[in-house]
């Protein structure tokens, strides 16, 4: 089932406020892939390619390492997300809202077999 419109609106507002806060704090260049106007990985790969080409033309040595954090936010404890936004100085009300919301996250599975639908108990995330 889709999230309610009010919840989506509220989380959109919170996301924008956190992004604005991070922009005001001069988001590190290394994190530019998270920037709202960025194309994410594509921008970072294009920058890496440009650096490589400059080094190649100038006959300079270059060492590069890429680390793929596939679905990083699905794999880390929610407490780390909460602590991270708190450490960067996000408003305490937003931090508390995120904490309380995450505690209530759950999902339900619906199984369909032979025209019969079974709804399982909520699964806490």
C-alpha cells in the first residue's frame, strides 16, 4: 500500500530542510553525489573521467579507488542515521521526528494462493 499523501508531504519538507541545512554547512565535495541538483553517481563518474584524462595527457600517475555502497541506507542501523543527522546539527525536532517515525516503520506481506489472499502480521523494520 502506498504511503499517505500527508506523510509523503511531511517527509518531503523534512528532506528539503535537512538538504538546506547541509548546503549551509558546505557539504563536502566528496558527498556531492547526495546533492539535490546532482545526477548522483553519473556526475561523480564524469568528474573522475575528466581527472583521468587530464592525468593521462600530462603523463601523471593516478591512483583511484571506488567503493560501491549498494543500498547503503537499507543496510545500516537506523540509530546510525539518527546519530548522523544529529551530529551535523539538524534541528532537534526533526531528529526526534525521524527517530519516532523509524520506530514505527513496518510492512505487511500479502500472499495470494488459489484466489485466496492471506495478510500476515506487520513486520517491524
